[in-house]
């Protein structure tokens, strides 16, 4: 999962980034509204963490621009404003959630996870089930036919991203971007290597093969 942090406070944005990375999220920091808009036009993200006060534009104005561009990415608005009128204004402009500074890191993580589940259509459960494969997005426990499968962090992130796009072919570059971030070489064979690792654990011990190669495109996970 890839998260865009639009926040001009470098210390805060870096602390959020470290927190997200410790919980297997990839994140990118944009210190201005202009930079954030550019990134949103060139990449796709799973959640936007947006500060209300930015040096070149108010976050609430940026939120409206994002929605006017028909971008449905979930948005969490960060602000020191605690008045109910401010919260209502942020939500009416298009934000999906609102967090008042200072906030507990556990609460930010919980809200990010809730927005991802809601956006993927898995609103009331942290469990993704595809045929006999079960993925708990809260605990990162994966099992198939009741047998728990141990995955390395990147293997888990790769599997979860494929699972949230089940029956869809996912491009290698999208997988690189969402699982490894922007610094990795786009010509790297990292995705193919980790797909092999995943197949050994997810598919090889079972009759039904779930991870498919889509020629000229990338990979997909199927439920049949």
C-alpha cells in the first residue's frame, strides 16, 4: 500500500513516514500542494494524508481540487483546528476523515487501515478471503486451507496488494511502486523474484494455483 503525505512540517512528515514503514506501508512526502498535485497526476496512491495548512495553498482547497479532478483516493485531513465547524467544512469539501493534532500514532494507523478497507469494499472486516486463502490485514496472518503461511514483510505486502486487486492484472511497475516505493530501479527483477517466493509458499503445496502470470502485463491473483 502506497500513501502520499502532503505536509510541510518536515519533522512531522518524516516521523509519519517512519511509522508507516514500520507497519509495511510505502509512503512519499510532498512538502507543498503543488508537489502533491503533481504526484497525484503521475502516480496512484491508496491514501492521502493531507495537512490543512500548506505554504502555497490551504489543504482544504487542495482537497477540493483533488475531488474536482474526480480522484477518489481516500483523504485524511490533519489539522490543529478542533472546532466542529472546521471538521464539517473539511468533510464537506471531500475529506474522508479528520485527525486533530497532536494525535496518537496508533490512531493514525487505525484510520489509515480503516480507509483502505473501506475503499477496497472491505468495510467491516480486516479479513480478505479469496477462495481458500485468508489474509488478515490487521495482524498480517496469512493462511490457506487452515494452514498458517509465514511470509517476509515484502512478500506479505506484495500478496496483499494483489489480493486487493483480485482477478485484475497488475502491472510490474505498479507493484514496484506500491510495495517498494519510488527509489527502486524500474528495470529490476525484484517483482519476479518475490513472485517466485510467494508461489513456493502460496501455490506449490496446493493443487489450485492462484497467482497467475499475465503475459505482457504483470501478475494477478484469482479465485478460480
